[in-house]
C-alpha cells in the first residue's frame, strides 16, 4: 500500500504519519502497522447510527458531561505510544482532559465496535487486548452477522453475551439500556 506518507527509519509508522494521510483514507495504526479499513456496509452504518443516537440522546437528556464520537475519530490509546491510533465506531469519553483538536488521547470510558468482514479478527482479538491494556472500562463488540453482542466490563473483568433479541444494559449508566431487537427491526 502506498499512502505517500513517510515511514520511520525502522519501517514503522507513527501517529504523525497517520495524521498526514490524505482525506478520505480510513485506517488504523496498531504497533506501527497500518490497517486499511474498507467503507462500512449499510447495516453497519445503520446499527452504528442507531446506537450513537440512543447514547447521544441519553447523555443530552441527562445533562451529562461525557461526550460521544463516531468514526472516523482518532483515539491514541496510550499517550506515550506514538505507534498506535485506532478509530472505534463509537467512543464515549467522560474525562474531557483526554480530548484534543485531533481526537482523544487516552482510553475512552466506553468503546463500541460494529463488526465488518475486514475487521473481525482485529476487533475480537487485537483491539480487545489493546482496549483492556489501555484502561477502557467497557468494550462492546456488536456482530450483526452472528446475531451477537459481546459486552466486556474491564472494571469487573467480566464478559456477557447477548443477541439481537436482547436489551443490553450499558454499564456506564445505570438507567441506560439498548434494545437490540428494535435496532434489528430498523434493518429490514
């Protein structure tokens, strides 16, 4: 892949290289390696938009201080590591000191990834490890093709499995639940 960005002398890319990519290039940088990301399909975007809207409306209705962002939104998980920056589908950040003009530096409180065929192993394995290590409190993996919602609560080191027939408690907010059956109905 030729993005016309310089590599460091050792062949790894950095966060600065990431920010030099041309507009419209959707990618992530993990441990100095660039991962291209294909445009998401309609179901992915619908699910992402529905979840984003529910969380956004909840935070706004409660006058909450957390902020929600949708991809593409750069998250440099480790402030001292300039070789990793990811673009979660949805990020909820409660510590505004982590927000910069470029995105987020540090771990969001809640990350939601909607699985795409090209990101499956990265979301289930690579990012799962990164997010836990970085200090993300809640990580959701939403996999429509497998009818699965995996909820990882890193603050309790627990994992729960749901389907698109379930209402899932957010974890971050006691009175926020997301009804995946209703989201599934919007896809038809």
